[in-house]
C-alpha cells in the first residue's frame, strides 16, 4: 500500500475529494467511526443513524467496486488512523480539506496531506479573495457573482427573466384547503437495521442512507415539489413538515449528492418549461448562493468567531428546546416536536421561531449553537456556526448580517397557521394572553436600543418604542414571560 485515503463522513461521493483519483491497486480507503464523537454529546438519534449508516453503506459500495476498505471503530479519528500507521509505518495519508477547524488541526498534526475540498463550488481561496475586497459581506453580491461565474440561469451577462432575485414573489403564507404531496419513504436494509440496533433505536423511513436513495429524493423533489417551491418557501404549516422543500440538505452536506448535480437537475427542469423562474431562482440561490456563502464565511471569519456574544446574552438554554411540553406556545411546541421526530425543520422555523426566540430571550449563543448542532440532521460546524452566531442570534454585532432577525408574533401569524388555537394572541403585547414573541420583541428592542440606534436599518424599529404608551407595563410583562419560560410554564 502506498497511500491511505481518509474519507470523512461528510465526503461520501465517489467522484470528488481524494476518491476522484483513487487507485484500486495501491490505495487503502479508510473511514473512522469515532466513538468519542458518538458518545461526546446527546446527539439526535436520527442524526447519528443517518451519518453512520450512510458511511457504512458507502464503504460497502467501495468494496463492491474493488477497493480495499478499512472501516474502523476507534476512540477518535486520529486513533483510527494510527491503527493504519501501525500496520503500514511508511504509508502516506491523504484527505480532502476537512469541514471543521477541529478536525483540520488534528489531521494536520497527524501528518495528513490535504487536497482542495471540492465538495463545494467555491474554493476557499476564491471566497476569501471576494470577502477581502468587500466593505460588507452582503450575500446578494456574492450570489450574483456566483450566477455569472458558474453561468447558472443566465442569458449572457444578464439573469434570465431580467431579475436577480424573486424573493418578493416567494412570501406566500400556507394555502388553505391544500393537499401536499406525500413524503418519499426509504426502505431499510441489513446495514440500516444493524446501525439502528447498535444505537438502540427503531429505524424510521425518513432519510435515505445511500447514494441511490439521495438521488431518488432529488428526483422526487424535481418532479413533485419544485414547481411550487418558490411561493411557499417561507411558509410554515401545521399540516406539512416539509411543504415543498427539497429535503436534500442532509445529502448535500454528507456528500451523497454534489451541489453541481443538484444545480444541473434543477436547471434541466427549468429549461423544460415546467418550473417558473420564481421557484428556480429561489432554489438555485439556496444552493450556489447561501450554502456556498455560509461555508466561505465560516473559513473567512476564523476559528474564534463561534465565541462571539456581542449582545451579552447569558440566559441558559430554555427547557422548551429540549422538552416541547414545557411551553404553551403552539409554534414553538409544534416545531420542537418536529425536530424531535425527524431531526429537521426547514430554514424559516429555524430562523424566525427557534433562533428568534433565542435572540429575544437573550439565550447564550454558544448554548443555543450546541443545541442546534446536536439536534439537526444536516448540521455541521461550518453550517451552524455562521448561521447561528451571525444570522440567528446576531451575536457578532452585525459583522455578518446588518440587522438582527428579530420579529414579534405578527410575522409568525402572517406566515403560518400556528397561531390558530394557540393560548396566546399575536396582536397583544401586554396581558396574560399576549404572545410572548410580541412582548419579548419590544422588550428586546428596548434592552438594546442604544446599540441598535446606531444601525441605519434598525432606526424605524427603535423609534417605534416611543409610540408605546404601555412600555412600562410591557417591560414588567416581559420579566414575567422570561421567568415563566425558564420554569417551563409559558
């Protein structure tokens, strides 16, 4: 053996990373199931099942192709690689760049040689070059350059349809008396059942754990959901856990799907004339815009970025995040129940309900970040750190986003059907039946009015405080709400 090719659990694609130039006659493929990772946190069982079963299936497929594969269970990744070094003292270790600072450091210290990570469409050096030239890191500017560079939905130098962004057309609330297409289920095989047994859980049919299953999920989205994805992209509904979303983020993030394959399928469908530009552009922006931007910002902002807490938010994680029975708020209760059931909700519940609540209650950013990392099936360090610290809870003081994504109950009422039948009224900000989001939104603005008064995008909201004749009563109610949330009684 000349080389040991290390495959991380988020690089499970035959055509990318170190495998694209692998040699069956001289390369040893190594995957390591880190026991310290598995036992190191209270991970959502669905998340662990997906990651481990996907990796074991991938190893089996490589063996079937003729590779010599070592799938090791070791205390940690480096300990697993050391077993290979003990067996082959002179072997060279090679891997694609890792997706986290921690693993990059440990593998580098072990002596692994890295090649460029091509599981993204934007090389890290290219993103750093772009970000270094910007006065502010506006995602929209990056996205437009991506469209041109990658020639996606373009007519020469102009965007197809004449607009770069169709966000304004994609903000419909959930429709009434609507039938959502059924969910695609994935049958389980012996490997799945083996992993489920080891994790002491019952295998669900929610998530694919093979390349074939991931491709089937992409095809199902294109054929059944893509057309209406755009209009309801920001909606939240009690009668559908995924609406018209693709539900492919786990597969792009662990490598079973490559973003180029996703974009190719989406564009092919659009050019057939079956998908409106509003849906096509909105979906493309998520893949080549937001996803690439978040990964780029993770590496650009640096390792210490995760420790930001510019708003001084130090409230411990509220009990409702781990136990949905600890709240009477219908939106939060329903969303946390969905997370518990499937390890996934789409981006609007994550941002405008869960993160919004953490933001306006002053929940410690690092505790909330750790919870998000544990619970979501598509969570990786590069995904969650910028999304939570920069966007979700505005802990970086505006370094990444120019304004906090804080909102009261009116937004949730407008974009969902959660408020119907809830114990609280989103139109009220004071009183026992006032929506906690509405109360805490204004209290949050009041607590940070001096900071936000300097922000040109927050001036109107801060000035709104002056029109509140019941501000003192609201601040008193806010303290009652915060105390009740801590006790699990609101």
